[in-house]
């Protein structure tokens, strides 16, 4: 992926963005449980904070790194562009982004715990091991990939900040797993024994379900939009935040979360 920013800066943006996202998810979960005992209100507060935080982060960092914040999105962008080349992510980009996203997710969970005077590293005891939760994660991730890459194929990548954030907010409610849909976020949330946590023993099945969901999402994109990305008019790429570039500095398919 040949972006205008150096790879180190793009990887740093991915790590910082993922850290901020997890801090929002975990911190709002802690705040919600301290303010109310109503589980529905807790989930509403947690989901709303995530929607607003995610939308802001995609708009802010999309022009720098594509604002993936999600190894599944990064890998899918590489996979779909491995034959067409151009500005698709390379394996070098994937190797830089994924560790940054995972490290950022862990740091974000620790930061959230620190802000609420919780133990800084306390592995979660929230067991999430059940078949229906794994199915929900596969569905949530498939929908996310379908949306991210579908927007790019439809020439609407500039709508990623509100639409991806809205999808994640909706998926909090229509999936039984509350839609992690992100391997890095899943790993990070294992490091906090709070409302948003996930027990370490539950992590691997969630990751497997997310990978299956990502593959299914790419299948949905192929069914709806074809296998080859459609060229945008006059090769203009619309980046999150409304910036336009006369020549593509990175794949439009990257310009979204997750």
C-alpha cells in the first residue's frame, strides 16, 4: 500500500486509533455499571459511546492509515487487492498494522482501567463460551466486512465514518455477543475484568468465528458487487472526512474501520 504517510506513521495511527477505540468501549462500560444497575441502560450507554467514538476516530485517522483498527479489515484489504496490486495493502503493511492494532487494544483496556482506578492488568472472568455467541460473532464480522468493502465498491467510502459506526452500534443490539467483530479488540478486552471484558479462554473461539465471518463478508461483497473492484470516476478516491485526492493514495476499500 503506497500511502502518502510513511508506514511507521500509518502503523502508529492504527495502534493509537485502536487504543482509543478500546478505551471508549471499556471506559464507557465501566462508567455505565457505576451509574446504573439496569443492564439495558448499561448496554445503551456503552453502545452510544462506541458509535460516537468510532465515528470520530474513522474521520480523524482515515486519511492517515485508512482507519482499519481491525486486523480482519486489514487482512481482507490485502486479500482482495493481492492480484490487482496498485494501492492495496502489502504483506509488509499487514505485518505492521496487525501488531500495532493488538498492542493498541491492550493499551486501551489498561488505560480505561487506570482512568477508573481499576487494577491495571486484571484478566477478565467474563466467560463468553457458547455456540450462539460464536455464530453472532461470525454474523457481526460478516456484516462489517460487507459494509466496509461494499461502500468502497459502490463509490461511497466517504460515508464510512457514520455508516460503519452506526452498524457497530446496531450490532451491539441485534447480536447476542454484542458484536466484538474485531480480533484486536477481542484480545484487548481480555485484559479488563469489567463490563466489556472477555475471559481469555473465550478469546480463541471468538477469533475463529471472526475469521469465518470475514470470509463470509467477502463472499457477500463478491455476490453483490462482483469480484473485481469497480474503478471510481476519474480515479478519484473519497477519503473519510471528505478529503478528495486526484490520484489514489490508498485503496478506497481501506477507508473504514472495525
